C-alpha cells in the first residue's frame, strides 16, 4: 500500500512544540559508555536511530511534532557520533544494533523503532532480536541491510566526507535539495564532530552491509517504509528493501530528499503517529 503524505504550510527552522511533553531526562546503560535521552514518560517507547553523519539531535523537530500521548521518545548517539564521537570501533551494523539494543533493554518498554538511512538497518536488527517487545518498525529513506553496493569510485566521495565541512554541505544539499541554510548548518555541525577515519568506516559499513540483508527479514511485525521522491537512494527502497518484508506499508513524502525528517519533520512525525495508532496502546491486540 502506498500513501502520499502532503503537508499544509511551511516547515519551521525552529522547534515548534506541538504539545508533546517537554520533559527531557538522560540515562546511561549500566556498565557502558552509552548515554541516551528520554522525552516524556509513557508506557510505550519510540526509539530513534539516526543515520550517516548525524547524531540523535537530528530527530528533535520530529519529536516536537509527535501527537501521540503516553509515549517516551528515546534518542541515542551511535558510536563515533554526537556525544560518543570519541568511541572506538568497530563502526558497523552489528555493533550499532548491540548498542541500541542495550538502550532498548535499559528503557524496558514495548517499543516502536524508527531508523533513517544507515540507522534503518540497525533498527531492523534491533526489532528482529526482540519480537516480544517490538511493536513496529519504521524505516525512513533507508539503505539496505545488505548494503548499497556502490562501486569503489562511487563510494569514495562518501568515504572522504570527513575531510571537510564544505564537502558535507555539498553532499547534503545534493541529496536533500529542500534543506534550508539553517538546517544545513545544523547538519554540517553534527557531521564535523565525526573523526575522518570513522566517516570512512561508516561509509564502508552501509555500503557493504551484512549477510542478514540477503535473506527475508527476521522481523515479522508491522513495517512502514517512508520514501522521499527526491532521495537519490530511492531506487534501492523499491528493489532491495521492500521485497524483504512480508507486507510493508509504503508511504511517500513528496518533494523531500534523503534527509526527509529534517526537511519535513511534520510528515515523519505523522508517519510515526500513524504506526503508533495502528499498534495501539500497551495491552492492545492488533
């Protein structure tokens, strides 16, 4: 099923609080260096996994626009990014899934998990390992769990993005033409915190993928895949991602690029709210 999401009005560069609880708390997975942020204190969690060159703050405007009550939004920095920019490797899907899974287990609530770009395969792995508590999986402009498979000359520009802010700005502008200058500034600031050698390893990880991506997904629960019409990776969604799931619901954000959650956070928040509504409150049987 494909559904087009259309927005009324213009997105704001500032965080517009739509009534989602403003309380923010912080946690730390016991005996690790893995911190996380909590927004709200509901019975269900929404776990947010960021993508390549970003950190957990990339989700802030989406969280601000969530309308579902009784949830806890949870942000985490993947190793090598954000407040974990000094972390040591490996920097690959399995390590990230281990770390995000540790956050899920520490939070200890039934959850919907949302991943964007490189974070989408991580979200899938986390959900597949926790079938009893994973309520739903939402993939935003994802890359394949099996890897994008770009040839050496095509992946090298991504591997070299840690060598300068100007390169990152140009790449983000090309992949998401609708980004405002303010949004570009925020994203480039996030990416500048990541060490060049980590950027190279991150690019290799999402390009090569992991063996599980060659099989049908091990996650059997509800799946929503959010495409964006200006995303240069969109063809991979149709050919390499959607066929791996039993009955994924496809949604389209018109006019957005790879960073659709930054360009049009209201649309992505609406997609999350719709999945939460479909899965129902704790104790609800779908």
